[in-house]
């Protein structure tokens, strides 16, 4: 009978934030799940995820309010030297009516954005967090619009440049496991196309890893 050994390395991303820039994205996680092949590096910024929702009754009004608020945030960001704006997903839901109801219900439109604050010798994670919250006090939200600020965590804007180093670590891990099980086992691997995940380690460093799965067949 063919023996199959499945080694699954799934690194759950609790409160993960889809990132952010062009090209392959990064993911930001606050998970404490143990990982095998990883790299610890110094963070270069702090990221704050922000959710914006609008409950105006018409799609046109929602679009106008959302666009105006996002333009305001971008404008204020352009006046700073340490904060960067990154647009996330946008949902402009149409109006929906409930059948057999006197009143109508309206779907709210929403947008996710991310504000990055650069770290340097003069600003640690606590200073950056304060700067981000102070920045948001400058943003005045119109009626029918609400803003929800997420928890700030350490980030790395250039996580993908470590992909090759992570792949080399995974290869070394595979070689070690093959030595344990013997040369008769063949290995297949999936998930290497996944984005590099960035997880905060402490108040200065982040851990980088890739979510993948190994299958050994005899």
C-alpha cells in the first residue's frame, strides 16, 4: 500500500491585513502560531488598518462622500513626511429593499485603507502609533460616514525581497525531512506562490514566512 505523509505548514493569520503595494502583496499578521522556516528582521514602519463605511441612502451620495473623505485623507498625508497612504478594497453596494416592509434598508458602502508610519532613530513603535492617531484627529468625517481604526502593528514595506532567502530555508527544511524519511520518499510542495507574511515579533522586529504545504509519497 502506498504510504503518504502530509506535512502541513499552515500559518494562520489572525487579524491579517492584506497589503498593500503593487506587485505581489504582503500580509500582516498578529498570530502567535509557531513556524519552521522564517526570518526575523527589523521593522521599517508601523501600519494602521482603517475601515471607512458610508450609510447614505443613494449610491451616488455614498460614492461622493467616500471619494471626498479619501481625497481629504490623501491630501493630509501629502503634507507629512512620515506617513504613507495605501488604498485597500472598496465596496460600493447598491440600495436594497426588504419585501413586505414599510421601511427600506440600505447597504452601506465601505473602503479599507492603510496608513504606514516610518520608523527611524527618533521614532519607535510607540511614537509612530501616537503620530498615526494624532494624524487621524485632523480628519473630519461627514454625516453618514464612520471610521474604525484598527490596531497598529509593526510592518515591513519590502517583505518580498526576502522571498529567495525564505525559499532557501524551506529547501533546507525539505532536505532535512527527506533525510529522516529516506530517499524512497518523493516530495511535492504547494503554496510557494503565496505572499510573504509579516508578523510582529516584539517592539522592534518582525517575523517573515510563507504559508505552504509539503506532501511526501513513498
